[in-house]
C-alpha cells in the first residue's frame, strides 16, 4: 500500500466531477472527499509513529534528469495529510447553500487543488514538490477569478504574481541543489547530506524563504492576503487559509531549514523577528477592521506569525507546537470564515457595525460561533491552547538559550492577549445587545450548516481536551529532524 492512491484519487475525482451537471456535482465532490478521508484514516491506522517514512512510492519519472515520482508519509507529513483530508469535505459542506454557475468546474477545481497540496505534503523529490506546489496554485487562481467578488480580477492577478514570483525563487534553489548533488538527483535525502558553505547556503535559504514567506504569508510579504481572502468565494477563502498557507509552513520545516541549515542559522534571529512583527502588526490592523471577514483574515496573519516564530526557534517545543497548531488553525479559521459566510448570506453584509443581537434569534448559531471563537483565542481546553503554549515555550527557550532579550518571547505572547480582545469584542458587537431591523429576522442554522458547525465545534473541544494523539504522531519525526539539523548549526 503506497501513498499513490491518496495522490491520484482526487485527480480522477476532479475529472469526473468537472463533467457533472449542477446539483449533482457537489454531492459527488462530497462523496469523493469523504472517500479520501477514509483512505487517509486507513493510512493512519497502519502508520507507525516513529521517525521513518512509510507508504513510499519511488519510481522513475524523468530518469535522464534524475527525477523520480517519489513520495511518502512520516509523522510530519501525516499531520498535514489529516488536515487536508479532514478540511476538504467540511469546506465542500459549507458551500451547500451556495449556487455556483458551472458547479462541476468549481468542485472539480477544489478536488484538483487537494491533489496538488497532498503532493506537496508527501513529496520526497524536489521536482515533484515544485510540481505539486504549482498544481495547487492554478485551481485557486481560477476559483478566485471566476467566482470571487467585484474586484476579483485585480486582486487575483496580484495574488498570482506574488505567489508565482516566489515559486520561481524556490525553483532556482531546487535546481541549484540538484546541480550541486553528486548523484545529480532531486532526492530530498541527498539534498540533506550536502555540505555547502555558509555563503551558498545563505542564497539557498533566501530562495526558499521568499517562496514560503509569501505563501504563509509572513510580514512584510503578506499584502496579497487580506484582499484575496475577502474577495475570494467562501470555499476558496477556506481552502487558502485552512490548508494552502500550510504549504509555506511545511516547506520551511521540510525543505528550507534542512537544506540550508547554516544559512538559516545565520538569519535565524531576523526570521523570528519578522514572524513576531507579523503577530503585532496584524493584530493592530485587526482591531480597526469593520468587515468581519477581513478581520478574520488579519487574525490569521497574526496566528501564522506565531507559528513561524515557533519554527524559527528550531527546538522540539516550537516545531511540535507548529505541527499541532497548523491542524488547529486550519479547523478554527475554516470555522470563522464559515460563520461570516452564514452572516453575509443571510444579511447581505459583513459590516460589524450593522449587526447585533443575533444570539437572541439564533441561539444554536451563537453557541457554535462562541466555541469556534474560544478555540481561535486559545482558551484552555480548546484546541488552540496547546499549540500556542508550545509555540510560546519554543520562542522562550530560544531566547534563553541564545541570551536574547526575553522581551522577544513576551511580544510573541501578545497574540493571545490581542486575539482575545478583538475576537471577544467582535462577538459582543455581532451577537449580543439588541436586535435591529436587519438582524431581527436572522434564521438559526439547520441542515448542512448545523452539521458542519457541530463537526467543527466537536474538533475544537476534543483536540483541546486530548491533544496527545496528534502530538504523538509527529513527535518522533520532529525530534529526529530538529536534532539532526540542529547539530549542523555549529559545523
């Protein structure tokens, strides 16, 4: 049993769904996405949580250039596979109340995008990794351009230029590593074994860093994100925020730091400072937002900034925190964008000042909103808590070990305080108080909306109360990688 079935099923499903008529396509897409989740759970049941790579497929692809279709799953990949296969059916469910022109194409693109992201999260060949990276970009470009808001063309072109330009830098880095490889191969393990000097590793670090920082996005490469998230259709926004941005975070852990450890070590403090600046900057901007969807977009930048800081600390607590927080952030941000999709669909507005009192007329919706919000701000016993705790511990340990001013760790912790303030204020303004003529007729959730909210809320609570199984999946792989690469910092 190899990972190939996980990679090719969504491609086949995308082609089938694209040919189906409206009304049938979304049901078929949901069926295939659930089937993909079942397959992922079968892989999980057979997965041994050690540091090895399992379910490997390794066959010649373009052998004259040393390119292999090589992919597999270790503990780090498994978290991202679970994230992708859990969220895609949930995202499809959130779109059930929408009517899309050419529905088959819309859902086919979502499934094709899923395939590209799964290739990224499992690739063991640099060329295959790049192919998956670009394959995931093409569907979201069309999703945003064809089904987005009024300014979709301008915003989507900006998004495409940003991300494609970053990808080209990464491609140059991958090709350079290939040329330096004694065996002339794109194999990731051969890349890890190379011993280039600090100067060359610094260039490789920046080639990868630009691509991954844009995709996350990390300050100051974030400017495409708020507009794209706001203008994209809700399903596209959820795919971008819930899963696609994790490609950049995963890439930093799997490809950037291990392939250029000396370059990373040289710029480690700068990278961490950029992550922490993003936490504070995005939180301050979020305070000022009047559009609820845009507020959630800036909140996402702040949370990703903390995840990035935890990775750049490059210790077990920081990287483990990043692993579980990637999963939890994906669940929470999809939930928050779904909340605003429900509000905007019923009331035709996302302006916070126009809302109020919704909890009085929609108590089920209010409870779901509150649970997801508490997970987002990292309340203890919700899923967001353990990830943020480990990330802050990682940043604190880095500060102590390197005798850095502990203000660095203190500032990183502001994401929890700031997030709690603007999110709770958001809930108060939207859900509490008296109803007005606009919100008095707000209908409570039912059907697929209720089902989706229940699943998301259950994940928030269960992963908050008992996160150990998720941490156990990645623990061995993270420990080995952190120790293996960390030992090169002093070479």
